């Protein structure tokens, strides 16, 4: 099987980001984005998705975290698209429900080639520590636009914002893992009646 890896560098006047990933890893992770809660959430994706993932970012955090969080999402989306390649033999669809105490989230993903985000997440509070929870939608929007995936995120219940966020990112990791697993019955075929994704 070909190695499904990618390295991405994104440099703008607002951020400088590097992403390295291996879709067939063991969950090895290293993050230095300057946004500690984002690092914590990305760690959930790597561990629960069994993706080796390293991300470093330097951004204009003296303004706020918006550009850094959004551009990390964009860069991760680009890396996913590059690593998955032509999508031959993958399951394509993935889903996961993840609970954490009172919180429960569902994430469903389709490596369709069509970017789309449905985001139903009403946080219990506006900030988790210093982190503005509105930025999670920007992160996922950037990711889907550049990965070419359709992504449905539903927080079904929860009263603790940290738990809500963590269930979403864990479920995202699990859904990624399911969608990107290779299906031996599909061999080298594209999982679409159109013949391409």
C-alpha cells in the first residue's frame, strides 16, 4: 500500500503553519500552535483517529486567535486531501458518537470531494479559558473547504463547554478513522458510482 502522508506549509502575512501527517499512524502527536486549547483538541483527533499528526503555527495572536485557528483548519484540510490522494479503496464515509459525562456529540463525514459543513453546536458558554468557542466553526469551515469533505457536526446534549468541544473532536477523529480505513473488498476502486470523487 502506498504511504498516505503529507507535509504542508502555509505562509501568509498573518500566519506561518506547518502540518505533517500520516493517515496510517498510531496517534503520535505534537502541537505548538500558540493556542493551548486548540492543541488539546487536535490531540484528540490524532489519538482517536490513529493519525500521526504534527502541527506548528506562528500567528498574530497579539490581535486574537482567529487567523491562527482558521488557518490551522485550512492547512489540516490541505494535508488530508493530499494524503488521501485519489481515494481508491477507502470506506469514504465515517461516523461516530462520543460521550463525555453529560455531553454527547455525533460527527459524520463523507470524503465526497464536495465541501460542506453542517454545524449544530450551541456551547454552554462563550469561552473555554481564554479560547473563544466561535473559532471552532471557523476551524471546521476551513478544513472542509480544503479537504473537500462533507461534514455534519451535532452536539446532541451537554452543559459543560469543555465536554462539548472534546466530544466533537474525539468523534471527528473516530469518524476520520472509519472513513479513511482501506476496504479490501473495494481493492483499488473509487467508492462512487460516478467513478471519481
